[in-house]
C-alpha cells in the first residue's frame, strides 16, 4: 500500500505521446479497470523517479494477474469494448454509456494488408478511426509514391468528409492488416440530430487534434523555409 505520509503519485504516458498526471494509485487502478492503462503502458512512479511498464510496477502487478478481476468489460458491439474504443485518442475521455451510444453509428471493418482504403480523387463519404494495424497516406505523381504520413492505433483520417463530400486529397493504404471504424457522413448527420450532447465532445476532441496537426505542419514549414533561406535559396 502507499504510505499515508508520502503517497506515491503516477504519470501515465498516453497514446498521444503526452504525460497525464499526477494521479494516486486509486485513480490509476480505475484507469486499468477502464482499459485506459494496459500492462504495457509506460508509467512514471514519482517516488521511484523512473518510468516502467505498468505491469512491472510492484503496486500494480496484482492488477494484471489472472487472480484479479477488476472490471471485466462487456463488448458493446461485436469486435470492440469501451476499453478498445478509448485507444482512439479522440474517444479517450468518453464514458462507457457515451461509447456504447457512439458505437451505434460506427461500422467495424477489417482491412487486408496493401488494400487501398480510400482513393485520391474519390468523393469523401466517411471518416475512419484506426483501431489496429498501420496505414499510410500517400500521393502518386508520375507513377511515384510520396508518403505524407503514417497512422497507427488511435489516429484518424478522412474527417473532412463529415462536412462535405469533396474529393479525397490522397490515397490511404494499409501497411499491415488493419482494423478501422468507419463513420459515414450520413451516420454523422444522424448523430448530430439525435445525440447532440455526444456529437459535441466528439467534435471538440477532433478539432483539438486537427489544431495540433496544423501547428505541427506550420512548424515544419517554418523550419524548411529557414533552411532554404540559410542556404541562399540554392
């Protein structure tokens, strides 16, 4: 148990590559029960002053043992549970009831390696959330591929299709066998009409991620411009 005089506090390294905390052991145990923290999640124990995988921290070992059953999760639909949905960054703060409701609007799709999920130029009709595997966003020019970015578990793409059906700006191809959740534009419109209190936090989380992407792209563009200026434009 934690010392009452000097209780330990923990920081959790999230799937968005940001630390969360500090939190006490009780809260951390609740996050394990909710599947927000897995055995392989990196956790910083302040009293020990080091990062360890959750299952390697003495106070947490029992929570991952077969003899301990914190809160078995019931699938809300075939193929996923609240815990698995929380691996998607923009869904991490939704509670079980919200996730169960959102699941009614989502379609689970298994994608074979090398399959094209969306084609550049096609009309956008859905947003995709990556639940498993890895995909790449690419453009093809003169038969040559340019990779724009690689997306893994927790990421999403195609979000502009929720607001218009404009042409896709790039291909998205599965690097490995992948699992994605598809939110069709029509289903999203239903969500906003039937459950605005759920659509609001979903859109807010999506907007925050998009803002972070834009800031990161601006920084990269600034660095490239500075490097080009420093080289004299040659």
